[in-house]
C-alpha cells in the first residue's frame, strides 16, 4: 500500500503506514526486512526533500534498526 501511495505522491500517508508496520518487522524474513529497509530509506529521503524532517528521521532510525 505504501508503494501505491508513493506512486501517487502521498508520501506522508505512506510513511504513516510504514511506521505502523515497523514493530512487526522482526517477524519478516531477511529478504523481506531488506526490502522494508530500502522502502524506509526511500521514504525518508523523499520526506527530507519536502521538509518533513521529523518523520524522515523516524523512518531513517527505523531503517537503521533493521539492518
């Protein structure tokens, strides 16, 4: 769903969904976690560009914790 929202330019909405699923990340296998990390980093970069630095920082921290 977050990828669809990103495609529509709805980065903040997608980021909210991602933040909700991060606590379940330990249940994912290694490949799935790697994909989630990539998505979180992409979202963080986009949010940083649009001056949503607090949300971007949370996503970046979540990505770092999953590596």
